[in-house]
């Protein structure tokens, strides 16, 4: 299927008030600049969109951050008071988060939870990927609830509801369950896909293993008590995989750590 491999600057405004704006971020759009020379980011686009507000004192603060290759709901405060209010709600876990994850395989149970602690792999073992996380007893406590929504051939669309917000939590727990997320370069069929992609970009070899050049993870819903609820529909490129015949790359067994 055709899909942009590089930068996708387009985002959709879901809701806007004088205190915040909520958008549907596409993949693979970066949330904010990380190094000089990055392509335009979501923050760049918001600053352009809200130039008038900023000129009149608005100060943008992104409340929930998504990985570059994860799409979906992003909440951005327009002032310090709102940023503090929403950040405290996040810290106190008064926020409901619901993701859609398209995974390889079929779960044995329609509903289950994974509660393995996770930490950075490099803290306890050699790892060529600095950001890679792994299940480990010494890691940070976390829990993710999974529920099957649809099945199509070798793929399953699941709802993933994390109780916590650890780095790569859903992706690590999906792999732990033996259900790696489609397109995941680190926790998918082969972590070398990540290194190959960094070195040479998107290739036919990677396409044969990953199916799509982004991880099939989408923040479908965010709700903050006393503030609001926002939803973003499953992106077309992920819906496409649920309506067409897809090859089935080899998938590793469940992580037994």
C-alpha cells in the first residue's frame, strides 16, 4: 500500500477552547524538535496555527506525548495554569487513555492484562538500541489491559488501556503477550529492523517484515475528569490492513522473561 515514509505534517484539530487545543496527530510526525535540522513538528504546526494566541500571551505546553510513529489524540495547554491543572491530573491518574493496537497473532483470551515492570534494556544488559525497554523485576511498575475488538486473517485489532505511562509500555507488553504490534521496528519480528531503518531508511526488505513503515498504534481516546473527552478514529492506513489480505511475517514467540 502507498503511505508516506517520511514526514507527515498534517494534523486535525479535534477540539479547541481558550485554555487548550486537542489534535489528532498523524504518524510519523514528531511532537517537538529533538535535534537541529529536524523536519517541521507538531509543535511547529501548532505555533503557526495559534500565532495570534501566542502573540497575545499564550504559552503552549504539550500534555501527553506520543512516539513519532504513534498517531492519535494529543492535548496541548495554552497557558501555564491549564498546563499545571492537566499535568496534575495526569500525575494523579485521573486521565483515561485508550489506544488501538493492530497486532500479529490471535490472543488466547479476549480480555487480559499484562503487569510486568519494565526498564531500559541497557541498564541490565548489552543493547544496541538505547531506547529499548524490557520486562524486568527491577523495572517501574506498570499495567496494560488488552481487549480484542476485531480479527482479520493473521492480524488482530486490540484495545489497549494503560494504567500507567511508562516509555513504550504498550509495545513492550504486547510483545510480552506474544502479540507484537504491526510495523514495530524494535518490538516486532526483529529488533534489527530499527537499526536497519536508521542506517538505510525504508526498504523492500523491511516492508516484507513489517508491512507498514509505522507502528500500528493509535491513541483512540483521552478523557480527563472534569475537563472533557476526545476521540480520534483509526487512521486509514491501519484500517486498510483490516480490509485487505496481508502477508504474515514470521513472529517470535512470547517473551518468557
